[in-house]
């Protein structure tokens, strides 16, 4: 199955401050605040929703394509994705612009000061599904530039391409009519439980009303697993016990990658969700969104310690 992923591509610059911000901030002087924090650690991580999802899919033997705009500093990242089995031919370099970047400093109390530079992501809408030589079987629409998030669902509807709508962090800035418009006709809606409540509030639609517009709704619920709703059926998806908790960043993307890898193989909803659940835990156990690794044999072995796949996961080895 040809799955095309759209969404953000970014570098994450993560720093740690050996103290507490609140000790340096004077409330009565906020209007003229001027501070510089000496950090004691920094890491540069590959990130962005589309390549995060693609990375997990590739680990499980899929060959996902990513369509996105990136900066002139992207070549090392491109080489990394190519080596992992992700098709980056539709990742377009914007001249004289950096790849989108997230800069975050976290103190000892887990308070965080951050900035996001959209960079090349701001040009996402310059791409078009109409220009593709090969029509994908499914397109994922994940957060990127607002114009692109409106354009790609419209093109999917016009071209008759099934799509997965994943507004996640952008739910806060989207209006209810925008969300309703782009859920209309979507094959999937993916969100976490908080985002679902926002979507419901903004659109005025409850779960049953949303299901009259979207074929499948998947709501992730953190430590409580996930629920899938479709055709009057509710599928409960359990979590997998983690060996350790290191970093929750990117866990939702890994879940989506695992789910889509199962979907591409034609597995039932429960099995797709369980593959997503284990994929998410592997990400949770490492720092960064693309630093977890496993062979497909290792994945299957750990999966069978927690779930019954009826031998179906052997297809991942082919």
C-alpha cells in the first residue's frame, strides 16, 4: 500500500538549565525582562510529525513517502531517512531557508521556555497532490502550515483519495467550521482525548455526529490505551508495559506509524491498534522521536508477550 505522509519536518534543539526559571524572573519587572540562561546540556534531534510517523512505519517494513518542504540544512536528515527506508523524493528544499526548528530550554522543575521557527514549513502549500505521478492509496494530513492543512484535504476530496485527518496540535488555532469541513469525508480522524474534547466543543458535534462524517475515529488516552470507533463498533486497545519511561515526545507519532503499518498489511482494527501501542512504548523508552530501534523479529517477539496475533505478524517478515 502506498501511504503518503504530509506534515511538519523539524529539528528539535533541546537544552537543560540547572536551576529554576522562577528564581530568575521578577514578577514586578516582567515588562522589561531580559534574561540569558547558561545551559549545561543540549541535544539536536530529528523531528517533525511526518518523518516521525514514517520512521516507525519503515522499521516495520513499510516504504512510506513523505511530502513536505524543508530547508537547505536538510541533507543530513534526508540521508538518515533514506537509510531507514523512507522515500524522501517529495521532500522539497526551499532555497535560502532553514528547516523548521524547535528550541526548548527545560529547568529542574520541568518548566519550559521554547520558541518555534517555521522556516521551510511555511512553504508547505506550494506542493500539491495534483502534481503527483503516482496516486497514493492513503494520505495523512498532519500539522504543518495552516494553508497546507486546508489544501491537502480539499485535494483529497477532489481527487477521490482516502485520507487520515490528524490536526493534533493545530486544533487550538483551527476554527470549528474548518475542522468540520476537513473531517467531512475523511477515512480516519486521529486525536488524543483532550484534542477530541476540543474538536467536539468547537464543532458542536458529539462522537456519534463525528462518526456520521468520518469512517473511523481513533482516540489515544495515554496510559489508558486507545479506543477505535467504526460502524457502531468500539475496539479497546491496551497499552504495553514499559521497561522505563524516558521521554514521551513523539509517542503519538509512533502509535500512528505502527497503526498504519498494520493497516497497510490489511490487519483488523484491534491488531492495528496493538501494533501502534507497542510502537509507542518503544519510543517512550528512548530520548528523541527517532532514536528507538528494533528488528521486526524483536518487535514480534515482544508483541507476542503481550498480545495474541494469531500468527498474523509473520507477514511483517515478508
